[in-house]
C-alpha cells in the first residue's frame, strides 16, 4: 500500500517578522581557512552548546543565533520542544515572558517573539535534532560576507516568510542544572588573552595601558570584529606581511585602537597583534553590549588550554 | 625557468593564540619562498593528521590551529619542530599555470586610465604589460578563492584607493601596490580595478577545490567585449553594480 498518501507535510516554524539579525549557526566551518573561507559559527559557542545540550542534541547541531531580538517573531505549525540560552532578549511566548536558559514546549499556532536585549546580546534557540539547512564545506554556519550557508545558501539572515524545519522529533528535554547558571557579562568583565610574539614591538607604555585599565566596547562591533576604545597604543610596527589570523586576535591598526577578530574574521591580515583572546573570552565578548568595560588579562597558552579542557568536561558531567 | 637559489629559512615558531602557533619562515615577500611554504604546508598536514583544525599558509608564515584536546601546547611545538627540521623545498614547477581571460575596459575597470597615467603608458600598453607576466599565487585569503598574486611590474604599482568602494563587482581584476588579484564575489574593496573576468573562482572555492593554489602561476589574457559576452560575462558597468 502506498505510504505516500498518508505522509503529512513536514511541519515547521514560520518567520512572521524578522528582527535585525537572526542567523543559522553551528560550531563553524573548519579545515577551510586555506581556501580563504572564514570560520563562522556561533559567536557565544558556550550558550550555543548549552542550547543543544538542553534538547539532547549533538553538540554541533544547527541552531538560531538571534542578535538583539528586535521583534523577531516565529510561529509554530506543530508541537515542538525548543531550548533557549544566552542573552535575555525579553522573549515572550504568546505574550507571556519566557525565561532564558530553559527548554519549553510550543503548541501549534503559538508565537515566540524576541524583543530587546536586557542582558547580553545573542540568544540561541535550539531545535530538535538541529535545524535543517544545506551544508556547505562541512557546515551550516551562515556567513553574510561570504554568501555561504543559511537556509537559502546565500549567507542571508532570516527573513519574513522563511520556514524553519528540523531534523529530529522527540528530544531528551533537560533543564539547566542549578550549578550552571549562565551569566551574561554585566557592566564590566575580564577577558583572558594569550600573548603573541608581536607583543614585543609595542611600546612599554602601551603594554602597561593595554593590561592595566579597562577598554570600552565600541558600537562598531559585529561577527567579524569588535572594536575597543581607550588609550592609543603604539609600537614599532604599523603593518606586517599578511598572515593567518586566529580567533580572538587582538589586532592594533594604525589608529592604535584594538580590534578583536571574531568568528567571521578575514582569514589573513596585516596588522600587528597583542595576542588572542581565549575562545571562552571570545564567547563572553560576543555578549557585551557597547559601553561595557573589559579588562584584557594575560594568560599562558597552557593555562588557557587547561581552563578550556575543564570547560569542555562540564557537558560530559552534567 | 630555473628554480631560484633556495635559501634555507630560519624557522621560528611563535605562540599566537591558545591553540594556534605561527610558523615564521621568512621576513620578506619573495617568489622563492613559495617552495618552502608549500613544503611546510604538506609536511604539517601529514604530521598533525586529524589533530589539525586549520592550516593557513601565507607569504612568509603558516598558521597552525590544532585541536588542544589531542595535543597540548608543548606537544604541538615539538611536533612542528620535528616535522620541519629536515624540510626540503617543494618542486615549484609542479604549480599549475592558469590563463585567465580578462575584458579590460573602463566601464568595468574604472582605474585603467589612472594606472596607465601613473605608469606613463597608453591604456593598450598597460594592458599588454599586465598580461605580459606570469604572476605567482602567494596566498589565499580575504574572500573564498581570492588569490594574492604578484609581483606586478614596479611601473604599474598603484596604491589602494583612498576610499575603498562599498561594492566591487564579481570577477573584477585589480592592482594594489605590486599585487594583483581577482574578486571572487561582490565585496567591498580598495584595489584599482582594470577589467573583469568570468572565471568562477568562488564556485571553485565553495566546492572545496580552489582554482588557484599557492605556488600556481596566473597569466592574464586580454579579450574583447564580444568574447567576454560570448563566455557569459556580465558587462554591467562597475558604477551600476555599486
């Protein structure tokens, strides 16, 4: 007997209103830097990872990175369990406030709306089994500048009329353990930096200033880079021969104001660097609203790796 | 062409991030470097295997991003040291030669007159000169499939535009100082644009198989508007695409 006749159209979620920026992201695009292709991926990879954990998803499952909220409105066509982590974007489920860092059930016709940042900048919405999107170069990460990834393989953010579908159905719904309160950076935070070799080319005064006063997160901040403002740093190098740029690189262009290079950074570049933020610091910086004071604090590569490995064990233990 | 004299690089390994090390082989841009950069790239890929997350070679360096769950900082350092201590240069003659057809015209190459004037050449002579050299692909970066090539004849060297364009059309062929390149996709940029090609660099990169690889050679070939159109080239002037 034909099974086709009884097969239901796959249900999904409709974008009724698009906010300023909602992107499909996974952990990122790796092993392709030599092609000139950027890493991409969830900027706050820790919140992203928790969102998938709450649904029992594979850690790299594609989720939605919602920046600012700004009225993004999603309406579900079917019953679905979702998980929301990261920033508090004043989310509402049918006009009722929804706490961040939780998983919850939506019934057909219900609407999820993201309004404005109250704490943090980026929320992560995970779907059962991960969102469906074409894989490009091993990833579903959406990078606008490169026109790669996303629902339509053009790197574009969600727009009205888009329909989200996902891979699984009944996930293992969990709640965040009490020991794991996800805190968004408040008005001030500390960002560990692994010092790089070019550090020696900066003046002594600049080095003192770099690490002994707070920097202000500028409003010129996106998934490519975050500018910091403060004292003008200077050194003996103005430019260098372009070389590979790691995540979190603290580059100092001729205006002396550092730019932290984030997930969508260019693969190679030619400004001298103080070092690079640790991946955990990058996740934190990606949640900092303009005006936040950040302290750059040196850490050794070995210590940073120990901390990072420690962070990764959390998801195995809970 | 005979391989140039190979000077053994004075290798330095520098910490650059929590889980990334920079292998610095040279301090200046030189075609002769490429044999070493390519050899180091191949050797490091083989040595790190699945502990390698990304390896980004550039003019004088290789950025090694490794999986710090498999290797710690000092393991990675010694693995690089061990791998590169007996490095021999790669065969640069193995690089491919790509002939890239370009329609040089002011409508799609607005800086043709400027670059010609600076060089004291007619536009025709400038085009001839740009086509009269096999450029070395030094590095891939900036955008998927974007190859930094050089070195352009000193007379043609032109600094970047004071104000970069918000949008440079796909396939635009440009010059910045002594470098030349093709924009694989519509992007902002400040290079001096001379013409346009229809070679789909972005599509190659998207498949994970870039047309250009470091060490390859690229020769531009001037074609007419009719030939460019027959190849499916987009003749929309630069201004209307920006």
